[in-house]
C-alpha cells in the first residue's frame, strides 16, 4: 500500500467531495507568494532555513508502554518519503512560511492504528464541511485529492487571531519585502549603469543623429575594443574633448540595509549571529527558549493529541520533542558542565559522551556520586558518628 493510500481516506465521501464540499467560513487564509511569498526572498528564506535546521535536530521520544514501534518510526522515518530530519525540517518550514502546519496521520491497512505522519503543504489544504462534520481536503503534487477528518489531524500555527484554525498571513511583512525587492533591483541597475558608460566625448560641431551613431560606433571599435592592445587612444579635431568616466562601485545604504535586516530579524525572532552560526551559548539559549522550545512544545502536544486517546494520555502516554541544549556549549563549558553534573549523579557516563557527540559505551548508563555528599537528614547522624570515631581514637 503506497503513501497516498495509507493516509486515511473516506472513499465513499471522496466520490462526492467535488460536488458537495464547501468552505467552513468566509475567511480564506492568504498564502500568497511574493509576487512572492516570504520563502522567495534571500534574507527571509535564510531566517526560515536557520529555524527549520535547528528544529530538525529535535529528538522525538514517546513515554508510556507498548509504543516502541511508533517511537522507532518517529525517530527514524515518519513516512515512506521522509526521514525524521526531513520531516521536522519541512514541518518547521511550512510552519514559518504559512504560519500554519497541518499533519496528516498515516494508518495501517485496517485504519485503526497510526503508523506514521505526513506534513501537508498548507496552501494545498482546505477546511471543508460535509454532513455537519469537518474535514481537511488536500491536494498532492501529482494532482490526487484526499481528505481526513479534522479531529484526526494535527494543526500547528502561530500569529493566530481571526481564524480558529489558521494563523494569519504574512501581509504585515509585505512593506519590508517590497523594500528588499526594490533594493535588490537598485543594486542590479546601479552596477549596470556604472559599468556601461566609460567615456564622455564632446564633439566640436553639430551633427545629425545618424552621423552621431556612426561616429560613436567607429570610435568604440577603433579605441575601446579588445583589438586596441596598444593602450593608446587617438581622436581628430571633430572632438572638442574626451573624458574618462570614473566608475564608482554601487554602495548600498548601510543604514537602510540595517533597518531592513532588523525588521526581518524581529519578525522571525532571530538575529545575524544565529543565522550565521556564530552564536555564544547565552545567545543560543535565548534563541532556543524564544523560538525552538515553543515549537517543540506545540509539536509535542499536537502529536500526542492526534495519536493517543484521552484515556491513553491520562495513563501517561505522550510524545515529546526534545533537544540536548548542552551540545551547543563551547568545549570548555561542556567539560565543566559534564564534570559538575556527572559526579553529582545528574547524568550517566553515556549522557556525558552524548554531549560531546561521542558513541556510548557498554555499561555506561550507570549513575555515580561523590562519597563526600550526604543526605541532609543524615547530617546530625554523621556528625555524631564522626565524634564517636574521634573519641575512640583519642582513647
């Protein structure tokens, strides 16, 4: 059974979809492209790519018994096309680009057990109503349509205000996108104009337009073509003066460029150091807590709610997306942190190795603690014992 077949579809309803489905409400989210979308501008795409790349490092874990197979699926290959990194990268990219990400569950052949997840392209989805029940109707790249009950899907969004399901569009960023587009065009035109005019020639008399064109062509061929390898320019008395134009490189206004970048950074909650992977541990922690962690929390809740029933959740079943933030420390910070945590029993030997991106070792999951530490409730007992030992020694 292929991927498209494994996404739960209501076959009897599907035959009536084109005739009977109607939109739930009058608000249709605009996932327009710039003349273009935010994903089609270099700076905004770089901000989205940076976010999605960091989100793709999240590690899925399932708590609760009897979920080993589903956990392996989430950790390695959530669907037949994508591995976990690609799945999380696309989910985060759609989330940031459209402000809404919809996840369709994959089922087994009997349609009663979830076996995987597939991130749908939001611009290809519609929330529709049929027989007083809501569905997500989607279109794949090959033109095939499918539908799944809304209550069985997972929906992540941001900037949610007017609609109960979809996040807002990126219309408020349009002025900044227009500025980026205008600036890029200005750079191209400035470079072209700076490179096109190299000499100004003033003729001594008046000439017809046809004569001027012919003279300009002759002058260029004789003096400015590649064939003039002597480096000498000659002109006769018909020219009053010839001056070489000082071609200056086109320079972007740094103040304007900084303001445009600041607008984009504010909108996407990032900064230049994060995008260029040149951040300190404190800068990374701030970015993680402001952007990555909210995404991880929402992804955990959405996957949990679409996978488990209320009773299963009450029994402790849940899906978590976590990240080892200690891996982003400097080597000196890692060493100091691991040393402090290991000898206090907070982490195991293998967990310490993981922070340094090293392979686990056999019997490395034990916890150790330094002997001089003692439980607070036993402090008096230990003092009395020490006193008795001291008195015995003195005798």
